[in-house]
């Protein structure tokens, strides 16, 4: 049985692109952000909610388990990609979660062609993967302040000390 949130989770990039094209044709501003979102916490939720306010539809590019391992190390992710996607998709302001296997979301961004690309303010716009592509295609790139005091790495370290 398929739930409302599971219908928002896609691994088929072509299907995701078709849906996004339909949204854009209907006049929707499509916002894209990405991340590992391992051990989803209140900082993630606040960041994503702020991102959703930048447009009409919010897409999250979610690093697959193998992608997270390549970036964060062999002990990660703590939570598998399907469980991470399920939690993200259950957020009412999230419209789509799309997996990507690569270390960066560039190919996914090029496929989806979002109106707006969002990253945390710990990134400089000139260093954001896909920024040039989005800008060249008439979109915009913005950063959002991160919520202090929340970090998956810090949560993991705290648990290890117990």
C-alpha cells in the first residue's frame, strides 16, 4: 500500500523531471535543495521550511546511502536512504524527494532545472554546485542561515559518549 508521503519519493530522475516540467508549465516556482539529512533534526526542518517559502514547490535532492558513505565515511549514514526519504516526504511543505547516487547533485539539478537553488549560508554562492547552471537558465540561487546548535555530527558524537 502506498502512502501519501511515499508518493513524493522518486528514484526515477526522468519521472521527476516530467513532474517538475508540469509544475513549471502551471506557473509554479520550483525550489531545490539537497543534502544527506542523516538523523533529521529540528535544524534540518527549519532550514527546509524556510527553503519552501522561497517558491511554490520544494524538491529535496537526497544523497543515496552510497553517496553519503563516499562523502561522510564508512560509518555513515546512520539512517538508510528510504527511512531518511520517508521522514522528509512526511513534512507537509516538501513536494518531492529525489535520490541521487553521485557525490554532488549537479546532474540532478541539470535534469530538474529548478527555478531557485537553495543551500545553507555556510556556502558561498560561487561555490554552490549547480549555481552557474541555474543562473544561466534564468533561475536564482540563495542561501539560508542555518539554525545554531544543531548538527548531525554533534548528535552522533554525543551518543557515542553515553
